[in-house]
C-alpha cells in the first residue's frame, strides 16, 4: 500500500512546489534614458582668406544697422492703429539685436495686437506670404522705397531696411487698410 501512496504523494509534492514557484514569479521593468551631446564646429576652408584681412573695407559688404522696432512706433501710435488701448511694448530677439516689438491689449478684451518686425525676418515673411503662400498684395506708393500691403500686414522697405507691421483685430480687414498705411508712413519716416 505504501508503494502506491508514495508515488502519488511525491507527485502531489512536486506539483505544489511548481505551483508555488510559478506564483512567485515577478516581472521587473527597467527604463533606460540615453542623453547625447552633439557639438558642431565649423571651420573656414584653408584657401579662403578672412574678408577683413584681405579685402579693402569698401569691398566688404556692410549689413544694415540694427533698428530697435519699438522706436519705430510708440505705444500711443500702436494704440491708435489698433483702435484699442494697448499695453507697453515687449521686445524680443537675440541679445542686443531686438527685431520684434509687440503691443498687446488687455487679456480681458477687446482683443488687439500690433507687432513691428525689423530686418531679415520682415523680408522673409513677405517672401513666404507672397511667393510661397500666394497671398494677395497691394503696392502702396509714397511709403519708403517700397510698401506692400495684405490683410493684417504692411511691409515697408527703405534702403536695405525692411519692416513689417502686423495688426491683429477681430474686425473686417478692409477697415484696417488706411490706419495701417498711416502707421507705415510714421515707421518709414523713422527708418535711416
């Protein structure tokens, strides 16, 4: 009789041991974060001499002067353009070369915003709006050397200097045409 019971007891013991082991299996999850630092170094070709060392000053292309956009349109003038009381100016851009001046309305309303963008950014915005996006523009004579207007923007060029006046209002854009042109004349008169 023990011979018959011993194999059964042994089998039950092994089954219990396997069940106990399988019940205690734990899953471990690990998260690994990899951080890489990339340093890019640009070097001029050895055959290209430095422009300032080899070329006379008259041959070196000069960049247009950096223009402070907040000096082109005052808070009072921006308020007149927007038709809504605007907050003091906030400038943006790289240190020492601010290229954006923004006047915003009270967040509680009514909504309006005037931005003045100077330099290459203004020209690039014109190129994108006109050439890439195909916006409709009107040439405005008598403002700077060139003035092109679309809904919400008027771009002014005087010499090599570009400026964009951007107006955001919740009204019919046709109502903004004359006020934007008046603001553009003020801006053009202040460009070097």
